[in-house]
């Protein structure tokens, strides 16, 4: 069901999103200790921005998807026809120039 798949994705992918956001915020946190005001504010801004993105990814986006159930989420991908012999370069329309 839709609810079970939402819980499963949050339990698996949610953890990696949190780890990534915390790592990035920790990486930019030394900028707060800078003597230059502009660098210090850049550190604050970056940490606040990444924290906001974390909240959006974990709370806002799943709530929007759960509420509105867009077609691209509920679409049955098993009906999509994919030619297994087709190359990625053909899918991307990349022509080899010799």
C-alpha cells in the first residue's frame, strides 16, 4: 500500500538523508569560528539552509506526496516497455563522432 511504502522509504532513505545533512552541516560549522563577519554569516546561512532542506526532505515533501498522490508516484512502472538491447547512448541521443 501507499502508506507502507512511504514508511519503508523513510526508514531506509531517510537515514541516509539525515546522515548526509548532518555531515554537510558539520563540515561548514567551522566557518562560524571565523574572524571575518562575512565568512561567519556564510557558515550560519549554510547550516540553516541545509537544515531547512533536511526538514523539507523528511517532512514537507512526503506530506505533499501523501496528500496529493501525484501521477509520477502512483504510476505502474511494470507496464513501461524497455528494450534491453538499447544502449544508453541511444537513449540519450549521443552520436559517436569519429
